[in-house]
C-alpha cells in the first residue's frame, strides 16, 4: 500500500500544480495600469464591441435565409441568452477588477491549466476576429470605389492561388491594423477618445436609419402576400437566434477594462447592462426597419441596409449607411486591439506566458510590447490569410469562455472567501513573546535571519471544539441547516464548497451529454426512439439533480459588489445554451480547436508551468508546519512536520490533554 502511495505521489503533485488557484492581493485596486475609465467610457466600449458590421450585414443574412421578418424575435432570444453570460462577466468584473477577463475569472476559481487554455483560446479569438474585421473594413471600402484597390493589387503587386491564403495580399487591412495598434499604444485615454468618436458617429447613423427607415416603412411587407411574419416557423426563429447570438459577442471588453476603470465595482455592471440594452435595441429596431422597407426575400445579404435605401430611390442615404458601417467596424477593431494585449499581459504577469509581454510603459501605462507584437501578428494574418474558413473558429473560443465563466460564478458563490494574509510576526523561543493575529489558519512569519516558516495557529485550531457546538450556524459552502437531518450524514463532513465543485463538473458533463443527444441523436447516431428518450431522461435528471444539490448549500449573501441573480439557475442556463451552440459547430471547427489546444498545452508545459508565479510561491522554503487535530475524546494532538529539501517529512506528534487545551483557550481569549 505504501509503495502504491509513493508511486501515485508524482501524479498527485502534478494534478495539484495544474489546478492551483490564483492568490489575489488584499488590495484589489492596486495596479501598474492607469485607472482612468468612467462608466461612460466602458459603456461606449461595450456598444462598440457589439454593434459592428453585424448590424449592416448579419440582419439581412438572417432575415433572408433563416427567419424572415421574425428576425426581430431571434434577436430578442439572442439578447436574453447573451444577458445570462453578461451577468456572469459583470459579477466577476466588479468583484475581481483585474484585467484578463475570462482567463482571470477561471484562474481564481477553476485552476491554472484551465485558465491558460481559456486565455489561449481568447487570444486566437481576438486575433482572428480583429483580422477578419480589418478585411471586412477593407472590402467594404474597396466596394465603394468599385474594387479599384483589389484590381490594382492583383495587377501591379501580386496574387496567388494557394489553399487557406487570400487571392491577393490585403495591404489596406494590414495597414489599418498597424495604424490602430500605433494609436492604442499611446494609452488607454487615446483608445477611449477614438472609440468615443467612432461610436458617436455610428450611433448617429443608426438613429438616421431608424427615423428615415420608419418613414419609408410599408406594413404590407409583413403580410401573407410576402410570406408572412415568420415564414420559416419556430425552427427558423431558433436557428436565427443561434446566429444572432454572435452579434452580441464583445461585451467582455468591459470586464477586460475593469483594471483601468475608476470605480469598477459600480461601473462594470452598469456599463454592461446599458451597452447590452442599447445593442439589443439597435439590432431589433434596425431589423424591423429593414424588413418593413423592402420584402425580406429580396434582401441583399452582403449590404442589406444600403441596398434597401438604394432600391427605394434614396441612393444618397446609402453613402451615410456606408460611413456608419465603416465607423462601426472601426469600433470593433479598436475593441479587439484593446482586449487582446491585456489578456496577454495578464497571462504574462502571472508567469504563464513570456515575461516580455508583462512590461508596462511607465509613461502611457499600457503593455506596449503586447500591443505592438500582437497588432503586427494580426496585421500579418489580415494580409495573407483567407479568413473566411477561420471565422467560424471564433465562436468555439467565445462559447468555451462563456461556459467557464458561468461555472466559475457558481463555484465562487459557494466558496468561503480566501484572503491572503500579509501580517507578519517574529518567532522566538521566549514563551512570553506576543503573536500577532492573522486572518487565516496558515500564517507566514519572517525571522531576523530571513527564513520563512509556515504554521497553523494553535488558537484557531482550538476553535474546532467550539465549532461542534455551533453547527446550527452554517458557513458558506456548507449544507443548509434545514437539510442537515436528511443529508447531513452523507454530505455534512465534506469541505465547504467541495460538493458544489463536484456538482458543477457534473452539470457541465450532463449539459454536454444532453446537448449531444439532442443534436446528434436522431440523424448522426440514429438512436432508436426508446434509447433516445432514455438518454434524454437520464442526462436531464443528472442536470436537475446537480442544480438541486448546489441549491441546498449556503451561498455568499453579503457582498458589496454586483451579484448574478438566481444562482445557480442563471449561470446553469447560460452553460446549457453555450454548450448547445458548441455542439452545432462543424466537425472541422472542432478539429482546428483540438489542434490549437494541443499547441497551447505545449506552450504551457514548456514554459508556463515552470514560470508560474503561483508555483514559485509554493516553492518558498517551508521549514516547519504545525497542525492540531481534535480527537473524539476531546484532547488535541499536535503534529509538527519538518519539511526536508527532498520533500520528505519528519513528523513528531505530541498529545495535549484537556487542561492544556483549556489553558490555551484562555490565553487565546485574552488575546
């Protein structure tokens, strides 16, 4: 048995390293970046990240191919689904005002390797997203000049016919990315100022579209003569909702900016709610205007709004729409270039990515190295790659991040607060030496010699005796008192939050299994009806049972920051919806995702795990560890562990009788 334990020890240590959590500082507002963003700044960033080219292209595509005029209902459903994810981001952005967004939220709740993989996927998502928007910006501007730029490039510069590469180098798209990166490197205030300009113009154009569009509206375009309001039925509306959901991707830029907000506890939730509300209103009203101006089946998917005004005889309005489209794409581009370097900076700051990207310019207070390097990489992608085949890859990274953030909300809501102890005391053999109190069981003391020792407070451990008398006062993550008589014997001895964490894992697995059966059960797997129904019942019961087990535990109720309502129901619904959309993605997307994850694991095990600051914190010298165990008889056992450099532990146990415990308790009471 001992041989088996020694053989498993390396695997156990590896799992502990992979799942170690990030330790947050007591002062959450301390940062090397500059806190200068107001609620208005964050709101306009959120609007700019969501209301982009999708408003001018996606509305026409969904209306013509999937829903008809019922695209309005699809955007309402998509907005509600996005609100579930936005709630989770808002809570984390207010509670943990640090840059890194989904990466940071996963690190403090799930573990290091999961956080790295989320950050790794978000990096690729932002790079492809920014490059795709730059190419769309270039193509839109080129179409205004009758493709003169493309013709000139193919004729006088070069062109090629290589798989996965563009037919010609898009110099305009690469140039706009380099210029935008240059401006963003001047500081967050410059980025915010540019975003204000483009967002204001874009919103002005949207107001013009709504006012002038409703003047030109013809209700007959929704009549049965033109196919009715919902020609594709409920299935078309749901399919359209899944596509419209991606129109709201971009609100996470608000959470990414929380470390540069003046008052993130209030600004992040307010900005998230307002920006999502404005974006949803814009999408819904513009969709209504578009399908009322011209029949839905005659829409041009590539430039629906501009073409609608042109067909109604107002070609000059198409120019205004083009200006608004370019400004909207500029805001999305700025948001991508703003978020990406900060996620890279957060990972580098934690030691999981190359340290050169953790450097902050002392004047501009932004990670200039990350901005310029990844801005140039994004420009190279826009220059040579055919991004149409890679755009669908964006969705899987976004949905995965949403899923982990929602799961992290549940885990942290049912975990006791863990504050890092910074109090110090000097150890001395003198029994009269006074020990300074510390908020946690594990304390760190620094002697004059500079040695660091860890011990567990004797007086804190004595409180275990009293805890048996006060079991009716349940702590966070423990079983609720009303359920103690029924489930206390089964779950009462678990550590606070342990059952909830297990249930969250079960929740994700059951969601994936349930969605896989729904999506693939009838066609790809060709399951019999009885087997299909049985699997649905089993996985649905597992999902509901996990929710119930989470609910019967005590959550955190006292918080000075915004909290997601109806936990665990709200984040669980977000997880289920996100997993369902992931199952709808193509097999090729999953293959690309697997390859990218494999590359990320090589980076993590080659660099990140060895330079992790959490790992370095664990490697600090630990000369002595004292633990006190309460025996059923009421006495205490003191176990002193001397940690050797090779990991061996020399353990000596001392029994302390009840009188000693009483004396120590009186001493603790005097303190």
